C-alpha cells in the first residue's frame, strides 16, 4: 500500500497535536521499556491515527477505535521467573532444527480489501498480551530449550521471503512467530516449538477479528476467538501431553522407509507452492458418494498422485495425518497437543479410488482413535522423560537427539496431509478464503494443508522438487470426478 495514500497534511495534524499527545499519554503512559522502544510505539500509534484522519475520522473517533487499554499493563517489565518449559512434543524441534530446516507452518487469510499495515500493527499490539506463550523467545537452558517471556514491540512484516522460511532464534529479541502482509493477504507463520495449528489459528482469528474491529468492520463473539480484555488463563499454557492416558503401551515411531516422489531438490525452498481451490460442497458430496469423508477422499487422491510421481516400483507409501488430541481431552491449551496417524499402502495396492478408500477408512479409524494416539503420546513422553535423555547436557543432547530423529524420520513418510478443518468464524464478508501451508521438510518431498471457509476449500501443496507429476495427477483425479479446481500459486 502506498504510504502517500494515507499521509495527511502536516498542518492539519499539527493543529491537533496537543490533543494527540494527550490521548497518546493515556495509551502508552504505562509502557516501561527502553526509550527507543517507546518511540517506536508512539510512531505506531501516530501512523494509525494518520490513517484514521485521512479516512475522515476525527482525532477523538480515532482514539475511540484504538481504545485507551490497548496495551494494558503488558509492556511493563516481566517477572524474571516468567518462562515456559517446552511441551513434550516441542522439546525435539529446536534440537533437530538447522539454518535451512525448521518445522514451520503458515495460515493465511485472503482479504476482500487491501491490507492496512498501520492498523494491523496496532491490532497485534492489542492482541499479543492475551497470548503470553507467543510473546516469548526461544532460550537455551542447561538440559532443554525453553520459552522466555519477552516484553518488546512485536512487529508485523511486509512479505518478502519464501513462505515458512526459517526464523532466526539466536538473540533475545527474536520472535517465535511472524505476522506478514502482502496486498490483500495476511499470514501468520509459527515455529512449531510454540504451538500446533490449533494454537496458531486461535491467535490468528483473534488478530483478524481485532484488526477488523479497528477498521470499523463488524466483529463476532465466538469460542474460537479469545477476549483480549481477559487475563490469560493458566490452562491455555499447560503441557497437555502430561494429561494423556499413561496406562497405554508406547508406539508410533520407528517406521520403515517409505517410497518418495522423484525429483531433485532445488536450492531455494519450497520449490513450488500451489493452491487447489474447490467448492466445499462439491468435495464433501463427492467424498460421501465414495463412502468416505474429505480427509479420506483427499488421501486416496494423494496416493494415486505419489505413485504417478515416483520412479520406484516396490515398497510402501506412507502418508502422515496430524490429529488434534483436544477432541479426546477437554483442554484449551494453545500449545502443541497433536499426534498423528500413519496411512500405509503398498505400491501394488495403489490402483484406483475404489480400492484405496476402504483401506484408508480402516487405517484412519484405527490411527485416529484415542487408544492409538495415547500410545504415541506415551512414547513421546517416554523419550523426553528418560533420565538418560532428560539430564544429558543440551550440547550433547542436540547431537544425539538430532541423529535419532534423523534416523527415525529419514524418509519415513511419503507425504503429509494436515486437515485444519472448517473455519466457522463469521468475518462478515471481509475474508475470501483461508490457506493452510506446511513448511518444507527434509523427510519428504511433498506436504499438503487443507482448510475450508464458507463455500471454498483450499488444498495447499508445498513441494521441495520442481517435477510436476504429483500435482498433475492430483488435478486429473479431482476433475475426472466432476470437481472443478482453480489453481493458484507459482514456482518460488
């Protein structure tokens, strides 16, 4: 967005400077940060007010939009004891990350109007205080990494780099998430160390709701949008893996190598990012006709696609499906609380949809059951609580764990399908669609994210190779069954 578009006449603003300073004092008077940070907060408020006045609001109306409690008491010095041990699943991520490979995901909202960065920045200031586990930086402890509370100016960024690029986590000021904007798109990118898709989506929807409120648009009250005037609740930051059934046997790791799609990885990752945009009801009804649900239907199409994209002729395809464990446990944690099912189909059995769907349905039924997920959670807890691992110095632990993870996950999966589900929040026509994108990983060449909103469902495909056989076959399968597909995206 052009900065000139919202630049107001200096003389006009000068006439209201006294009023501006009076209102500003009420808003940032409680900010207890270094002078430079306070100056930046003041600039953020000023830019937002300039936008409002250029949009024909009075100074009083502008500050009513912002509200005197936008910062609350959040930006005072934090308690030095305010920190969060990583949840059981998150402990592995910083030990196995590299400069070019981090477990990242992105959720995007395609807006119906151009993004106003001045207002988006203030919306983030208003919302972040409600999400203390996100207002952190990753720190290295003696035995494990941990999340350390930070009081700083959390910032939005104009999108410039490849989606899900690794986040720098080397200094005390580094964020564990990003808020990005580009034209009519707003995105959140999250390092998995802080939250799974549920936690990231909750922050994102709350941010979008506050952003639209500041723009004067209608907003909604819903269970999946947090009240930013509330004090954060302790249950939102618990390690929910400790609540799972500990009587279960452990299982879920040590899978045999899976077949991979063929192709050479590109230097820049991801090599491709494509969005298959479809009508929700078309996909739902077609899946129902084939005796399955959307996840089962898309999985069956993916198995046909990976077979057409590999040069191998023997072995097993294995697709990983993350599962939200909150459906079995009444917890509201915003941190990681997902395990995954693994659907395995031998090469020779990948014939057609009719053959695949019964096998996939049965494996999903077993793999997404509470018993199966509890067993995997028990294995996760066992690994991180083992005394030999738990009390190993972090430097040595990083070497050992990274090698174990590399051995376990090296080519263990052919692909991943993460179905975020339906976004049911009403944004009153301000959002056209959502996208769920998985960052590129070393363990497989293709990952897919699925999310629906209102009439559209978007399948986002992240690839580490340029060869197009996978997406070509996927498109062929969908269209041959009467599902119209609009493809967006580009080679990155």
